């Protein structure tokens, strides 16, 4: 019996199987990568894909200072801080809200200075958006659960009208989304 022949539709590239890839595909960086690197050299690194914990330095300095020790991760009593693939801490307010703890234990746990003491009004993680077609109030029944959940008073209405978000007050913590009783949440956090 002969050796099994590889499927011509499967191409292997560094352990990643890509179905239907072109066999003669060049193994060099895409031109867009060079453009991105040139822009980063001129204007600095792009903002992080995910929000950092409260008190995070600007991204390039944060990445220099953060030792990926997980101290902030372990200090968060609400388990809102996760890890990115590079081991750095990040938040996803759509999955777990940052509770803006009064004592900000995540900051206190950072001995390397990647997270610095920050007043509550200096925290910005993103911006909430109400999705009216999913909101209970938009469908008829009363709700308003998001209004009292907002620690900074950025959500108005809610009991008899679709809530509105004050973009100048919203910090993007996700507590309004966490309080939303709709299965497919009626609030989304953007950053």
C-alpha cells in the first residue's frame, strides 16, 4: 500500500492549517504589514484591541511596564480582568463588567507602575450603546434595570422609554449591560 496523499486543499503554514490556500503563496510579509509598521514608527502603536484595566498607562508605556505577573488579574474581586494572548491584562465589558471598585484593587496590586492610581472620573474604558430593538422598554413592558446600575449616572430613561446614554459621562464599564435582563443584551460596549 502506498503512502496517504495529502489533501491538496489543505495547506500547512507554521502549524496553522488553511483550507484551500494557494500552494505557491509567497511566504513573506504582506505589503500592508510594512505600511502598518511605518505608520506605527511615525505615530506610535495603535490603541489596544481591548480596554486595559483602570489606571493603565498609554499603550506603549503600559506594554513596557507590565510584567504579565497576573497580580491585577488576581486582585479583581469581580473577575473582570482577563488575559490577552501576550499575557497582558485586558477587559471585555461586554462579557464581564468592571465594577469601578472604590479602592481599585487592580491598581493597588500593580507593583510595576503599569496601572497608576486614577480618580473615578478619570477612568474611560469605552462607551455604551443601547440597542432599542432588543430593549424590553422598546417592546412594551417596563424595565429600567440599566439606569440604577450605572455608577456614573450616564443612563437616563429606561422605565417607560428606551434608555439613552450620555456619551460625556459614560465610562464604558459595562454595569448597565450586566444589569440588562434581556437574554441577547440590549446594551453593547464599544471601545
